[in-house]
C-alpha cells in the first residue's frame, strides 16, 4: 500500500517543491534503486537463512519508512533519501514471498500461486492510489503517506499470524553446484532475466508516470490541479485493479497453456500500448481510460509467468541468487526508466511564458515501448531454447511422475 503513494502525489509535489520532470523522476528512481539493491541482498540471504524472517522484518520496516516520509520529507533532497528508504524496506518482501510460495506449490499450479501473490500486490497498489486520491485534496501528501504507511504494519501482523506455524527453511547448497553454472550459464534463465528487465523498464516507467499523465488528461478537460491529481490517482487505481485480474488469470492460464506463448502475446500487446498511449492525452477521457485498462492488463499479465518460468528453470538452491540477479538488472533498468521518461518529457515540452505545460506525452511513453520490444524478443528466444533445457523444480506437495503401468 505504500508503493504508489509518491506516484499519486507527484503532480502536487512537483509544483509544491518546484521540481523539474527529471527531478520528479529521480525521486521515483531513488525508490527503484533502493528496491533493487534490497531485492539483491534479501534474495541472497534467503538462500542461506529462512525467507520468512527476511519477509517479516522487511514488511515491518516498510511501514516505518513510509511514515517517516510523511513526517520528514520537505523538499527534493529529503524526498529522494526517504523514498529510497521506503524502496529498501519493501524490497525484502517480494522475492522472499515468491520463494515461500515456490517451496509449497508444484509446477503444475505454480503459475496460479505466483499470479495470486502478484495480484495481491496489485490490490495494494490500487489501495495506495485510492487512499492517496482521497487524502491529497484533504491533507496533502503527508496525510496520504501517513494512511498508506499503516498498510505494511497491518500486513506484517497478518503475515506473522499466517506464517507462525509454517516452517520455511533455506534450500541449502550442495558441493559441485556453482552460481556461474546454475544461473549465468543457464540460457533459459538468462533469457527470462533479460525479458524481466525489459518488462520492468516498461511497467515501472508506466506506473511511475501514469497518475501524472491521467492528471494531465483531466487538466486538459478542465479539472483543477489538485482535483486532477486526486482523480488521476483514482483512475490509475482502476488500472491496478485490472492488473490484479491480469496477474491471477494469466498466471493460471500459463499453467494450462504454453508459458512462452502467453508471455510473448502479452509482451507484444503491451509494446503496442506503450507506443500509442501517450499520444492519447487529448482524447476523450473514456477512451483514454479504456486504452489504459488494456495497457495495464497486458503490461502486468506476463509478470507471474516470468517468475514461475524462472523457478522452473533454476535449481531451488540457487533460486534466491537467480532472483537477486534478476532484481539487480531488472529493477536497475526500472530505476532509470522514470528518469529517462522525465528527461524526454522535458525536452519534448519546451517552457513557455506561463511555465512548462506538459501537453506532449507520446515520445516519453514510446521510450517505454523499446523495453516492450525487448521483452517480445526474449520471450520468442526462450520458446526456442526452453524445451531442451528446463528441469522444473517440484514443490513438496508434488508427488512427482507416476510409475509406468506394468
């Protein structure tokens, strides 16, 4: 619930603190950098200690960090530092949650399980935007961060109760297995990591700027600055609800159909949306929202498939390390996406006598489409090398192959 609060407040904070588009994107990128570093560290730790402990401590720290942003952020510099702290805290909850689920679900139902987990994060993003959209017009960004910061604290309490009697041990590593062979020399795994990197560039860039884009659309329709920011957050929350449905349905679909084909189809559709969405800024709001819903569905729909496929391509003792490498590269690229988006936005919207008015968004969104193109290529290449290389990891509930009848 603390993940999207800054994105919802960005249109207000940009004007209130006098930030340029590049500075506003840098605050968002600070979150992504902190998130990426935390994912790498926490994923590596989880191969050696229980993922449950890392998950619970990270969840608790996320609530404290979000509350600190509400109380202490006052300008660009403090916002960069505190939003990065929120990202560092939340980073310990993602791959550790995936590892807990991977150890409990066999391959035949893992897409559904991972899809449900990612759908729950989309639900949190939607709540973040809904709460922020209501809080910003009433109490500004401080109230929005205070209210959404309570979410991780509540999540920590619920997760502690849920996992209390659930043993979650580290897989452990055996002699003869090395990271270079199990991950770096694993071609399907590296293609999935590359595809995830491109996916994150597109998705995280879209998430960071779409609330501001929707606020611009509403502003062109006559809404005031603060009202447009609040309404833009509401519309973006709807997009995350659509993403929730995409994660669950596409993850489950990939359990029944070929993962690579579903992944490629979603990546191709999302790429088209990235190249088209920004040019719709002056379209009727109903059409922009409809296009945004398609964009949100396709941009997030391949996320659980990428995670489930990676868990099937890497030995379980190196899954944390593979997820860590994926996080380092994927979220490192995602951290740059909002900044590059903001730079392109600034350069394609020159300042006028009344200040800079952001009326051209198509070129900035097209930058995200380049990532979509890379995701399509990675999915296509994965489909060609996967059959000879994948050895799925089985969860404890999987009975394994049945003996042939005599």
